[in-house]
C-alpha cells in the first residue's frame, strides 16, 4: 500500500513508473474498512468474508466496480 498527498501525485507516480492507476481509497474509507474487516479477528467465530459479503462491505464504503468485486476478472 502506498500513501500519497493527492490524486495529482498518484498520477505522477504512476506515469513515472509506467504503472496503470488503480482505484483510490481515502484514509476514512481505509479506516472504516479495517474496522469492519478485523472487528472479530480475535474471536473463535472469525472468518474471512464471503465474496458477496466483500462486495457489500466495499459498496457500503463507496468502493464499487469490477476492481472491488472478488468474482470479477478485470
């Protein structure tokens, strides 16, 4: 994971490294994702979310599209 100051610096970095730009996640989305994703990791019932649950979690954070669909082949 790389952190950048702005979308402009993301675009500059991608151009300089000849890497296609992927969808961006802001810090608030990242924090909420981590809180939800790891909320029960220390319990016996802990498990990885199923693909449909992942899509729902990502969607609730505004992360939509093929990149965020584990069943998609972008």
